C-alpha cells in the first residue's frame, strides 16, 4: 500500500506495557474475559464479528438482517474447524497421525443480562454492548463499535525539525480523545525502542537523525470514555537531516501564536500540484534548477506541513491541491493543529481548491462551490453575460472548455454570531495570453459571490483569495480594484483578434488587495511576478498586519522556486484582518 510503512493490531489498552510484536503475532487477552468486537454500521448490509478462537483470529461477516441462530451455528462450525486444525498441528509436531474422529460442535449461545437471546432475533439487534458470547467453555464480552483505526500512515520522508503528523482514519472515536506514544530506535533499551513523545504530532530532533521512529496509538472516544485496540506504525526510513534554514521560518517569527480576537489570520497559497511538478516539461523546462528529489511529492509535503502549521492561520486558502495530498497529508496534519478542511475538485482534473478554517473561531454555515463554465450556462444570474458573449463565438468556446472552479464558504464568528463572512477561493486560467478569459471568469465569480453575500446572506463582507494569474497591470486586477473594466481594454484582445470579446464589466464590491502589490508571488527560472492576492471588502474589513515576504536573497538562494528549502513555485500571502 502506498506510503503505508507498517501497521500491526496490538489489542492493547491504555496502561498496558508495550511489548515487541512481530507481523505474525496474535493477541492474547489482557485481563479477564476475552473480547468479541462487532462492527455494525446501519448504512452497511453486513456486520463484522472478530474474536480469537483456539489461538486463531476470526473475522466473520454476517448479514445484519440474518437471524442470530444462523450466525451462532456458523460460529460452532468454525469452532470445529479450528479444533481440527489445532489437533492436526499438534500431531504433526509430535510425529503422530491425525486422529480420524471429528470433535463435536460446542454449544454456542449469546447472552444479555444473563439471559440467552432468542435465535430468531436479528443480528443487528442481538450483537450489542455488554452481551456475552459463549463458545463451549470460552466466554467473550461483546464490544459493539468501539473506537478503531481503519488506516494509519507515516510519511516517506521524515526530517529533523519538521513536524511528523500521522495520517489516521478513526471510526467511532475522536483523535483528540486518543492516546499516542512515539519511540525511536534504541538498541541499548529493553525491546530496542526508547520513548520520545506522547503527543499526536512529534517533531524529530537532530538526536533522532539516522534512527527509525515508531508510533503506538490507541483510538479513543470522549462520550462515553472508552478505548479500542491499539495500532503500531513503524517507519521504514530513518530520520534525515533537514535542508537548513527555510525562507518561511523567518516569517514564522511573526506568527508564533494563533491571532487573538478579533483578528482573522488569512493565508492564500498555490502549493504546486504534484500532477504538474512531475511532468517532463516541469523537470526540464520549468524547474531544471531544482534537484529531482526536491520535486518529489513526499519531500515537498514535509516542507509544506511545517510551513503551513507555522502560520497558525484561521483561514487557509490553497490552490493546486492534489486530491490524495488533501486527504492523506494536509487534512491529518492541519487537523492536528486545529484546522478543518474543505475541498473542491476541478471537473475532470486531479487537483483543486482547499479551504481550511479554525473551528475555535469560525463555524461553517454553508458552501456554494461552482465550476465557472457550468455556472455560466446553467445559472440565470449569468444570463446577461452569456448574451453578450454569444456575439464572440471563439472566446465563448475557449471559456467553456476551462474547468476553473470557485470555492465559496460562509462562516460565522464564534464569539459574535452577528458577524458572518463569505470566503472565496479560486485559481484562474493560467495562459499568458488568456487575459480575456480571466476577465470573463472574474465576472462569473464576482456575480456568484454577490448572490451569496448580498442575497443569501445580505450585507456580509467577503474575502476573495486565489492565484489569479494576473499582474497588477492586468485588466483583471483593475476590474477588481476599480469596479469596472472598459470594452476597449487591451486584455480583450490578449489572444488576438480571433478571440476578441470587447465588452464593459462592472461590479458593486469595494475591493482592495490586503497584501498590496508585491514585486512577485511567483518566481521561476523564466518568470517572476505578482499573481496571487487576498482581496477584501474594504467597507467592512481592514488590515492589521501583513507578514513580510521572504527577501530576494532568500528566494534566490537556490536560484529560483521550488527548491530544496521551499515547496512551491509560489510564495504564500499571509495577513491579519479585522472587522472595522
């Protein structure tokens, strides 16, 4: 399995001493009665019953609508098979022939509150917490849907000084109620491992370089308080030395703590999708100066997790987010630092947009994501623009071919429910000659945002983040800042006369670029310029501080971006906003 290093079911509970386990080890009862674990989800037709029988772990799937008697009969049959197998193994070890007589089926019953449950009771109702399964002389306490890990992963690259956030998928529990113990190789210690941490996130130190790490984690739930079977995830790689000082670490000096009320720290960042970084064109033409290993997704994600966690953002709008990166890397890492994530995949693409928010400050009220081209054709609010565009067939065709998405989320301030905010996130068409397409995309986006912020939630302010692929001299930027763009603007003919589409556009927002107009937010070998912005409603919001961008010397330390010390070809915009 990709990036899964090792996982072993331990069957332990908090406080039970950790032992060395092998892949073939089985779990014996920790104390008292053994357990029969039942996983029963109403939306699934079958339930799973797991227990140990004659030293062998059994996993049975039965229909939830099946009568209990049939399930118990199957257990009895399995008990006979397990007994036969056990005897055969003993005879083989002793050099004797296996006896021909088959053992009798043991009596199998399920009790609840010391009363046997009727055979006609359906499985879904019969297998409940506190029931006791009798298999001959053996007794099993039934645990229905205890906290459990369904997945556990560690990154392939682990570097000293960079937070290590395991990807954990928990069921029937909460990660914040779970227990974590980190270990590093220590041949001189009993068992060969020494404890190094007991938090969900562990940051390896220089003392860990050259050693492997291991995580022992026990899934838990808060209501009611209970724990499930522990898992162990062991890294196959050793801890590596970091790449030295990263440019973003200087910026972290301004963001060491989560901003206090009423500030809203906002970040916009194109993180460079792996689907683009790994192309031959990227390696040979766009980023020939970047070491191949530094373009690897796992390496860049290691840097990215440290960079993003260090900003302590309340709102984090990301572009070019690969679907597996969102699921397997960003969500578990940022969740560990108090952020919840939303994702919008581009149509027929492998990457999209992600918005993370801090639930301590913001409550998600609604989402209004769209594909711009689909909205143009399907939403009546865009009828006027569509009518104008019908006169320009070539431009219309080009626009409708783009899978550009717009992510729109409405949040409510936790400390003051009367304060709501509309947060938009996008990544406009990239082509240098696509200024006309970006103008049209901007018009669709602003019309949709106006519908949300003026009609669905009247009067709420907006924050519009993104990679707009437009410099401050472009028609798109002037359209945002000035509220209009004339029909004779040069961007209408940016791709030649054939795609010309002269029209005037207006909008009613009063927008300003919160981070101004930096010299560049994108720096590659053949280009550098300002393409990214955080636009804010200047009537309702103001800027408290802008986190300085890296110096030119820091950006060009390794010639250009991305590099061994910077994960993307873009630079994150970071600012603290507040209501006026």
